C-alpha cells in the first residue's frame, strides 16, 4: 500500500466547457481507489436540483454515486439510460442504488442495469421478532440475488444497528450472512450502525472476508443512543477510527467506500460532502 498525493487541476482548464471542466477536475482528484457518496446525504438538496448537486459532487472529487429512491425514483428525473450517461459524463460511476425490495424489484433490476449500475441494495428490513424471521429474509435476499444476476447485477443488503444485537443467543446479522448464498448476495457494512450496536468493525470484516463489498463511511459522535440518527457527523469529527479500519477492509475484499451523513450541525449537506471528500483523500490503495 502506497500513499500518494492527489493531483489537482490547474486553473488553465478555465477555457474548457463547464461539463468538461467538471469531468477533468474530478478525474484529477481521484486516487488509485475511487470513493463515492450515497445521495441520501444530499436528500435536502437533490429534489430541487439533482443535476446541479451531481455536478458539485464531481467537483469535490467523488468518483462513484450510490443513489436511492427519492421522490422521482432512483434516476432523478432522467430515464435510467440518461441518468447513467449524465453521471458518467461528469466523470463519476453510478455504481449502485438503494431501493425497496417490496415491489417491482425485477423492473428495478432491469432499469438499474440499463443505467449501468453494478448493484441494487436493500437499505433496511426493520428489527425482526425472531431468528426465523431473519432466515426468511435471507431466503428472500437469495431470490433478489437471482433476479439481479439475471439482469447482470449483484444484490446486497445494508445493515442498521438492530441486526447486531443478540436475539435468542445469536446475532441476527450472522444469521443473514450464513443463510445467504455468497454467489448471490453481498453486504454493505454501515460502520456507523455497527459501532452504534457496540460491535467492532474489524472483527466482522475479518470474520467474513469477501462478503462486505460496500461500506457506508460515516462518523459517529460519542455517548449517543444506539438508534440516534443525529449521532452522525462529518468524517474526522467523531469516534470511528477509519484510518485503522478502511485499509483492513480493502485487504479483505471491500471495494466500494460510500460516504454517508445523516445529520448536520453548523454546516450544510453540501459543505459536509466537500469536507468528507477531503477526508477520504487520505486513503489510497494500489
């Protein structure tokens, strides 16, 4: 693993068109591994001006986009194909989207493939009453994985805190991981929620090498309730040791590092997105 300084665009690019400037500045800002952002972090801004927000994210140096189902779906007023093309023209990759698996999942998979995405991700299932309920969700995830595979995608599940609290002598997240087919189902490790449950990220990353394809990289304020969304803070301002976690995660197969922030104090979502991009530039992998 080597550390390199990021290249920066010179002001000589001012003669380029705005779109070309955005693309070039984004390419110049990237490291050997690109980091991305979950658009839910910009949920206050995306509905009003999704194209403008995406342009700013490209300027900040984000190279990957993870969408979610907003008021106009996963594609923000675009068709699937035009959304993918627009994001790529900005120098970013629309790698994935969160979406509900409760309805029209096959259609969503086909549209995500049309947009050029690699993954669809279930964002939550809620706390379940029994381990058998979690096993049933594992079976459902396998079926979603089959649908995604037929569309040319992969499927993943994104955790919250509740799957990491013991239930009847077992950790539900173990149940989900041990009852899903690795050929069909990956996982997105939301490190914030894992820490909220009092768990050690490195223990889980090492326990299941290759299963956590994605992470949500978001920092956590100390001494907050486990279910608190307002515990989310700008990277580097909380208690999570990302310099100690992310290199190990990469070594164990994690390849998508998605910034997410859910609460803002004394700043705006876009300002935090810019600050988070600066923080993420310290991590480079060969």
